[in-house]
């Protein structure tokens, strides 16, 4: 199994308390979605998946991936 997801704290206050965003790598997103890395890149390049560039590397917020999955869900036919 790969390394644990990268985490960053987006907080400029001195208290250190604030929202934490769990960031995933390209490979972690591909594994989570059960698709190839090139398919994740295609979704990212088409701007269907929101992403961050951190030092030239792509990172994806776990919440954004979950939101993407929810938006792609097809409901049952009644």
C-alpha cells in the first residue's frame, strides 16, 4: 500500500486551529476511482476534477473527489 495521503493546514492564524484538507496524489485518486492514472489526468486536464498544483505536482482534495463521485451517480429507475 502507498504512503498516507498528504495533509495540509490552510490556516494563517497563530492558533493553528482551522480547516484541514486531505490531499491525494494522482496515483491515490486513480486507485480510489478504480481507473488508470491516464484517465485521472484526462479528467483533470478537462477540468472535470478540481486540483491543486503544489510545487509542480498535482494534488486533489479528497472532498472534491467524493463530490465528483456523487455528481456522477445515476439513480434507480422507478
